[in-house]
């Protein structure tokens, strides 16, 4: 896999507060990443550091293979952060032309990108006349001008109405389907669940989880089981290849699946071994439950 | 280089207030020519300012650069706001994210500053040339092109002053406050000079020796006031028993001081930007 962004023990302190603590992860080409975390968990600070606007306190990061300076690497990156920043007195096209000059790309793609975000008919309107949703879409168009290797989006749906949120998500999905690597920071879990394949979960500047959404989601689900002889049941489950973690929860056992298995199969297998279940439920955890679980454990 | 200038010009081109003030500034420079038409009756003769020798080569270089330099405050507003707008629109952040380095950002502003100073100098040159050729008593080639160092001094004075404005714009982040800071700075320089002159080093020249290193004082020392150099004023003064024996030359020391300040302002602008989290 070709790596796009590598972080090594990145740390940022604002006076006594540590906003990002020893953060390490790698972004690989072709995946859609989500950075999840409650407000103030260091998402924007992390993005600010790799985007050259916030100075790191410690650690290191590099773009691509690390051979180029950060600002040159950023010419191959498209990024929008928090809220769209453009010159209010310029029109959409003039603003995008300026971005082209900074990135050193031809201005020929402006119309095409405006079309992608559905702003072509407003291309000669001044930026200050735009609604928030339009501003956000213009920001996406601007980030796409250089056909970036990676698109970085920080809270792209913040403050938008449901229609605006929907529009932005559709655009993101469309871009992702074309194979562009995306890094999406958000505190909206369903947003990340819907769009991302990988997640980095942050809390108070520390990484709690890095990996695929599926793994985190325990996508095979888990069983909640009860039998008359709990000891035998537990031994049996521990010896079963299909299960990973097994934990006691009150009178029941919770067994996490490592491979897909449906409830009737398990029931049949256990009965053949003489274990009769009095309680059998199969469930799937939502990302939200997982997230709350992860962040709760560390309190 | 050209790319950076191009980026900055694109930002200025569509900014209506910047455009209006710049145009007003350059129009005002050409209006120096209007001084020529001032005339008032003095007894039985008609007194014409243009006939008093202010448009004589090479004195005109001194006079026009001095007068034109007063107008620089107009461009100062444009420069301060072109810095602070980047903060208030948060476009500085966006520029950096789009792949401009902090060094390139400061350079693009400084190149624009030099551009403004160059065009101003060119304007003053053209206006002076036209006025001089119409009114000067001496039109020999050698005289016309003597004392040209005033144009150089004018250019350096503008670059230094605009670099100061640029630095204040980055430091203070708000145009109005940055202009206010400029005024406060000027007052502080005057107070410090006053204290040195009338309190600590009374009756000596030490105050001047120190104050020539102050940035604004150094800039104003580049082109000294030309009024007392006029023939009419000099003869009037002689009759009153006063004698002006000061030098009106552009000195190397003054040029050097302003150049050092210019370098410091640009460097500090970069240093602040580098240190700041946006």
C-alpha cells in the first residue's frame, strides 16, 4: 500500500493543555478514513498540524514518501477545515482561480468542479452572497481543483440543514467511489459509519482505536447466552474457534464472534454437545455503542 | 517571484476599496502639478508659486519627492488592510492549506510593497519631469539628471514605511488598530525624542544622534524638508539674520538605517507568522 500521510507520536500543547498526545497513524491510498471524537478531542488540531497552520510541539509527520516539503505536498492535497474561507468580494470563479494560482494548476477545471458541487449557475456571484451550504460546496470544489491524492474534510456538514447535509454526503460518496482517498473528521457517528472504511478514534488528544470500521463494529456481532450450567457453557465457548472475547454480564455470557455464524447453527452445535440454552440472542453493535464503550472505559 | 506577485494582484484587483484608494493616491501625486497654478496677487505683481524656483531642476527632485511622500499614508491603508484582511477573512489559513508556504506568503506581500513603491517612484519621476520641463529655468541635460538620489531615497522611504505597515498588519491583525498603532508609535517616537532633547541631554546633539535610528524618524530623515532651501526663503531668512547651514543631502547612513529596518520588519513579519497557530 502506498502511504499518503504518516504521523509519528505527534504532540501539541497549548500552554498547560495537551490537545494532541503521542498520536500515530498512517493513511493509505484508496481508503476512506474517519477521525472520530467528541468536541475538543483534538481532531481539528491534528488536521491543523499536518496542514501547516498549527505548529507541532513534538513528534513528526510526513506527506507521501516524505521527500517533499509540507507546503509543496499540500499542493497535491485538497482540504477544507471547519468553515469555508474565501475572499468575500470575489466571485466563485475568481476565488477558485486564485486557488489554482496558489496550487499551480491550470484554471481549466473550474467549471467542471463547480458542476460537481452544483454551483455552476452561481459561478459569477460574489462569495458573500452565498448561503452556508453553498459556501461549503464551493470549498469542496476548491479542494478538488487539483484532483487531489487525498481530500481532507473537517466537519463538512457542521451547521448545515438536512438538505445541505444530504448534498454534502452525496458529493463525498461520489468522490469516494471514484477512488479518491478521503480523511473525514467528524463527531457525527452515523456520518462516519455511512461513509468511512477506516476510523481513528480520539479522546482528549489520544488515539483510542485505529483500524477498520468493520472490525470496530464487531461486524460479526455477538451472542448473549444463558444456560442452566454456565460453567460448561463457558468452557465450550472458549474452546470454540468461532469466538473471540467472552465476558460475563450478570447472569448471561456475552460471546463475540470472530467469524460469521447464525444463531440456529450455534444452538444446534451446543445441543449436540448436551448444552441446552435458556437464552439466545444475536446482536450487532452500532458504531455509536462501540464509540461510547471505548470512550467510557477510559473515564 | 512572478507567481507570488500574480497571486497578490489577484487579491487586490477585485477589492474595490483597495482599488479606489490606490487610484486616489496616484491621482493625488499627479495633482502636485496643481501647485504650479497657484497664484495670488501681492501688491501690484501677481505672485506665482511656479515662478519661485520650486520647479527648477534639480531642486524639483527634492521638492516633489518630499511632497509626494506625505501622500504615502493612503497606500499605507491599502497595505495594512491587505494584511489584516487575510486574518479577518481567515484566508491566510486557507492559503497555507492550499499549499502556499509562510515564507511565500510574506514574500508575496513584500513584493507587492516593492511594486507599489516602484510605481509611485515612476509616477513622481514622470510628474516632476513634465513640471520641470515646463517651468524650470535650467534645462541642460546634466542639470536635469543631477540630484537623482532623491528618487532613490523616495523609493527606499516608501519601501521602509510600507514594510512597517505590513508588519503592523500582521502583528495587530485588525486594520483600524494597526493604523492606530502606527499613530501611537509616531507619538511615542516624538515623546522619546522630546525627553531626550529637553530632559536628559539638554543642549547637546545626542538626542538627534539617538533618534535618527528610530524607524519613522529615519524614514523622514531620508528626504529633509526642502522649504528652507528655496532661494526666496533663504534671502528672507538672511535679512532676518538667520542662517540655514544644514545639509539637505541624502546620506548613506540614513539609507542604511532604513534598509536595516525594512529587513527587520519583513523578517519579523515572517517570524510572527511562523510562530503563530492559526
